[in-house]
C-alpha cells in the first residue's frame, strides 16, 4: 500500500484534475456511501485514496476489506483536504472510469425492459448539479427505464451531481448531450407519448394515463420550455397547488409525478 504525504504526488495531481472535470472519461467519487455504491455497481475503479482516520473506523475497515482487489493509497489528512470536494470529508475518494452513456445505452434498456409500460425522462438544460442528482435518484427509485439529458445541461458525473444521485447515475441508462428535437423525434419513433410539465396545462398529473409508453419532459429550473419546444410535445400536465404557490423545486416536482406514474402502473 502506497502512503502519500506530498501534494506533488502524481496521484494527487490526477485526482484534482478529475475532480475539476478535466478528463471526459474519468470521474471523482467522494464519500463512504457513494464509494460503497460504486463498488456495488461494479464500476471500473482505478484508485482508492483514503485517510488513516477513515481506515480506523468500523465501516472504513469493512470497506477497505471489500476493496482489496483495487489499488489503494493512504493519504495524509492535509493532502487529502487539498483534493476533497466537500467541507467535511469522510476520508475516502475513488477515481473511476465513467459509466458508458449514449442513445444506444437507452435503446438497449428499452429492448430488454420487463415493465409493460416504459417511462423515460428527458431533462432539458438542467443547470443545477445537485438538483440533477436528486432527480436521477428519484428516477431510479421510481424504476424509470432511462434518462435523456440535453446539451448545455449540468454534468451528470460532476462530484455534486454524483453526491445528489447517491449511486443512481452509476446504474441508470443515460443518454447525455442529446439535441432536444432529435430526442423527441427518437421518442416518436419508439412510440413514446411525450408529456411535459406546464403551468398552463389543462390536465393534472393524476389525470394523465401513465399506462402508456411515455417520455416525461422537464425544462430548465429558470426557463422551463419555450413555445417552440412545447409545441413539439404531445401532452402537458400540471401539479395543482394551494395558497397561490406558483412552482416547486424541480426535484420535488419530478418525485410527485414519477411516483403517481408508478402507482398507476402497479394498479
């Protein structure tokens, strides 16, 4: 086992570059729970960096035993703090290959899907990585068949988005960097009925028939969908609200709608 005490160590320099998104094929995974999810998801892990304090905890010891086949390095506390992306680090970081993404990944899931009514989610220019991660976690919990993320959205594999998703992004089929109109044309080819959240819609989310193959679309937190983008969508829905509340956090809205869809599909 390597012991690292210098910030000039090549592994430390590499970790910083991966943390800052300078490698398109590598991801920076920080925190015990997320590291455990990475091992459970069978990611291609290249390096595990941890502190002495982490190795002395019960869960830390158990994790390092599971990680025996990987390259592990003990890093001094001050050097570890220099690469951490959190204020209160738990003392463990994984450097891993990024999961494979793309249209073909989502198509493969559709071809092998077990559920009768496939439901996919399209996220259009979602800018907040924590929001994005929370939505992905909700998608996995609601058994969504795949997620499409359009161009100019937050990086689904940035450290903040990974923490918000808590492992979901390791397992969900993701098509990222998609062109919005190309994705809608693709959905139509796959016989998916597109539906978007729209404050001016006539139907509540509970009135939508979710026992049909669908693509559920959410626009950006700040702008939603523009008129041309909405015109391309087959149906729209809203979440009725009381007390003159105009909107909800995007992650909250996605949870409300997706679990109504799941409820209907299980009836």
